[in-house]
């Protein structure tokens, strides 16, 4: 391309300048929030029969909405499609339970009579569709936008998208699946998997991400509080859900939504029995018993087991689905002796508990670090948390996991500031040289920590790490981009490949859990599927 531009008369300086202005065009399917509580599946980068089939199959994995809309253009493939081709397409859309068809292009208009879906609209071109979109009644539905490149359906996605913020968090779903299977491959084939999705999957979102985990065959989901489980149930997630922070006042809600509580003391067990007594229609109810093996946070002790066994045996409604404990320092080699004592005590306590019942009780103690460092302690199930999302407190894991989260924004202004001036609140950053400064729209209200002020934090601009200078503001911060050919509107990677959450957590003196869960809900989540 560069040789061609030189041949037709462009100067090298102009070529370099224009190349620097090129923006990345995603070629991956994206899931994003649409207007009126809708969800958009953006696959506007190509269109043929095979890619449409793949997109429809993916749409089937998204269970959060019952109503499905397909917005589609004429196909790209060589050769004219026949009436029979469109009849087969109509049958295919019915198999995938498409509620509404919105079709653009002359071919669809010519064969509109072969379609018999519940709702269908046909438009001659994209401009006609865009003019009609404001009046289209869209709400609480999932919309697949699938178009050939020459129809410029990115304009349709832009019109449908819920606009909130220039800063977005991009979640790579194939990387999530890779990390899950990376750990699964280290387990016995019969070892079950709990995916930790508490705190909205460590800040990354809920159903769009959870659907990928379920498609990969996880056995249980685990949340911290009842409302997190209820939200998943309301968005049509039917997989068993453990509530690890179960509270007595929410047991009635848990029973009504088929959520399975962690039980760690006799007071909560009594409260649950009282709730279950008001539900004669429920023959049995799963609980997950927490035992204390040395972390001393929650759980029954060894001397509690005879009483616990007696209570459960006397109440036929109570069924122990699993018994588990929590490792205090599985990632720390200096504490390996303590971790092994925890595992040994867990084995002894669960032998006593499980022997008292004539049904299978699952046992689990390993967390993310434990899966890697203590594979001999798999028991029946493991709980995968932070390493599922691409972060780890084990240094050697950094190169083995795939990056899941990319926090990105854009440059909103560029300034030339002379040496001797100061940047930001309280004048904490004084310029030692003439400096090119970029302002980006992300601040501590978005969850970007103030611990990264004054050069401690770095972001990626054109693939180069540049420092955050001055104090981070509520809604923005400043960068030193001196020496880079940068323009307003250029992309900035705050966290991501080459500048990971783990690295920035270390720079801030925090842990990766904190950085991920700090990202506020005003930052839109966009889910990317290869």
C-alpha cells in the first residue's frame, strides 16, 4: 500500500501522518448494551450463509432475553440466491426462534413473500432503515445485527447502542473460555468446577459473561449475596447457584429463586429450617456446609459436627449438596506447610461428615491458586475465581493465562505545555521540559485508582507506555505523550494486553481484585466473541 501511495505522488511525511490516523476496525462479534434495556450482538463485518449460521448459533447461547430480532442485509456471496434459498433461510430463522426480521436490500425485498415470522420489516437500503429506527419499538430484546460491509451497518449499531461514556471495558469471551479450560485440563475428568461470579464476575459483568461459562460446561456458579443470584435467575440462568454470603433475612428469597445457601453456623441453620417449614411443597433443599480449617473467618469447627449431623438427619428437607472450606494462603510458598495442614484437616472433617449420610456430598477446598499448586487436593470439585479472569497472584501464571479485560478510552484534548508549569490539582506535577499533554476521560469515579497519580500509573498510546501525570481527577486524568504522533480521538489502553491489571495493581500497591471490582457501572461493558 505504501509503495502505491508513493507511486501516485503522496509524500512520505503525508503517508506517515495518515497512517497514524488509521483506527483499529474490529473484526469480532461484540455484545453491548442497547437502548431501552436491549442487548446488541454486533456482527457487521461480513455476511454469508456460513457466518450467519455461526452468529445464530451464538445467539442461542444468550439466554437473557426471550425476544430475538435479526437485522440483516443482502448477502455478499457470488451468485444470485434463489427463492428456495430464502425459504431455507426462513426455516432457519424459525429454528432459532427469531421473533422479528428486519431485512435490507433488493434481494430481501424481492422475496419478502416467502417469510412468515411474527414480525418482519423490509427496507430498500440502510438509509431507509436508519430513518425508520427511531420509531421501531425496541425494548427487552436481543438484537443480532448482521450485515455485509457495503451496507455500513455500523451506523445501525451506533443508532441502537445505549450511549453513556467514551471509556469502555472490553471483555474477551474466548480468553475467558481459554482460562477456564487451562485449569480444567489440570483436573481429573470427574472433578467438577464452580465458577466464581460474585461481585458481577469481579466487575466484568453478569449474564453475557456467565453464558460463556455455561456454554463451556461449568457445574456451579457462586455469588456472594442473594441479590446477585436473583439477578441471574431473572435473566434466565438456571444453573445451580451457591450463595457464599447467605444471610438469614434473605432465606425466603433464596428459596423462591432456587438459590443454594452456604451454611456456616447453627443460628443460620435454624433460621433456614423455619423458612423451609413454611414451604411444604419443597421436599428437599440443597445447602452447602462451610467448615473452618484455619482461616477462622466463617465455618463449623470439628466439635460442631455431631450436632450438625443430628440436625440435618432429623430434617428431611435439608440436603447437604457440598461441604467446603477456604484456603488462607494457597498462593504463598512460605505458607505451604499451613496450607497442607488445612487440607489434611479438611479431609478429616469431611470424612466424618460424609460418612454420616447415605448420599454423595461433594467436597471442595481449592481456589484458583490451589488448583495450580495443590492438584492432589481436588476432592470432588474446585472453585475457579481470579485466574478465570486472567489475573493471578502466582507470578509464573502471568504468561500462561490469556488477557480477558481491556479498559480503553480516547484522547479528548492535546495541549503543549511549557517547562516550569504544573499539571492538575494541588500542582503536584511540575514539568521539567516542554511537554505534550493528553487528557483522557477516565477518573476515580470510573474506578481508576488515585494511587496511580504522578507517574506511578502507565497507559498504552500507540503501543507505547506513557505516564499518568498530576493527580487523577474524578472524571479525567492527564498523560505525558511527548514525542508521539498522537491525535485527539486516538485510542488509549488503560488496562489490557501489554499493560495488565496485575501490573497496574502492583504499581498502585493494590491487588488485581481491587482494580477489577472498582470499575464503576457508568463504564459500559462490551463483550467480544471471536
